[in-house]
C-alpha cells in the first residue's frame, strides 16, 4: 500500500469535486436499470497496483452492470511519470477523503493506492476482491435517482466526437441539488513498458484507464425537467479505438453519492467499434499516449 504525503503534495485548500453495457443503438445509452460506478485510484509507480488493476479488469469483464474506471494519480510520479496520471484524479481522490464519513485509516484516510470507490459511497482496498463484490452488490440494490440519456455523434474533425447527455430526475431527492455530470473517455488493455520506479523492468497492462475527463455542474429545478450537457472528445491519430468507450455518471456534489451511471461505446462511422458490436480485446496493446491536460473541478 502506498500512501501520499498529503501536506506536501496537495494542499488542503485544493480540493476536487467528486465528484451489462447499453448498446440498444451504436453510440447511445438510455437505460434506467442501475449501473454501478467502480473507480480505482492507481499508479504505475506503485508495485501493489497491478494486482488491483487485474481485479478491476476481472470485474469489468464479468459484470456488465459495473462500470469500471482507473484514475491514475500523479503523486507517485517520481522517478517514473505515469503517462495516464492527472492532478485532477489526485484531487478527486483527496475530496473523497474529505467527504467520506465512514471509518477510515487515521493516518492516511482514503489517500493511498490502490484504493477503490464504489458508487461514491463505499471504499474498498484495491486488492480485496471479496469486499469489492459485496460493495457492488449493495450498490446495485439501490434504485437510480436519475436517468441518463447519452448520445455520441461524429465531430467536425477526424477522430472527434460530440457527446450529448440528458439527465432526468427519477426521485424528488435530487431536485434542487447541485450535481456533477461527468463523462470519462476510458481505454482498456494498454501496455506500457516501465523503466524505473517500483515496477522497473515490467510491462504493465492497464485496465480501463481514463484518457480524458469532461464535466459540468447541473441542478434539476423540478421533477419533470431534464438538464442537458454537451462534451467534446478527440482521440490521437493512430490510437486504436476498438477498446474506447465513455463512462457517464451523475454524482451529488455535496455527498459524493453517485445517482446513476451509463456507458456509451466509441462507435463512430468508420471505426472498428462501429464495424462489430463486440470486439475481442487484444492483450498486446500499444504503449499509452499521455492524456491531455484537463482543468480540475474545484470547490
């Protein structure tokens, strides 16, 4: 287990907002059945994280209702700089540490790798598959508080796409509350040769790493009116798209609880994902491209 030097790496004043697959039509998702968001906070600089990534991958492969994302933190970027790491993801984890009201380690709380969060309400050690399954089962028993209707359409430039997200209330409990509407472009089975650090000499195969995250805040004014958000994404030229997809989720800003999640495949005209509804992953993926710099939400 790796815990961060919180005061040195992330001042307490800098906090982030926390915040089977729907394929009825290519590039869309509009189901009301409960989906469970499972986040792994991980780092290529941590020698305990590869085991957690395998557990995350096994869950995502076996359970289509569990939407899995690996957020690579940047506080273990010495000597090896994780190409998926983002300050935004470190800040998101730190905010979970601040919001979490259940028991946690008195020394480092939830600010360590590998750490998993299930639907924003239950933390699990990343190397504990049994308690992970129990947390996912408990989350699945809770009804969704919103419905998510998401549609992906080709953008104006090659390799780009526009995502429209409509969020409608299913419960009066979300009316008037400030919500985070977030979309994460994730990849899968991306191999990276690591020359230094705790994993020196290894080729790591990262499961469900976040490549880009977009978000905005919304408030549902009544129990009849939907909110609409629009996001744009672009993939680097030459990046394989058959393993790409978008995890979309809505989260209560004050409590961190996830209201509902959805998945939209990267099924644009002319891509491999569009040619076949199910694409078998290739374990021999290319090395990861560094994600673009994204501003972190703040409180």
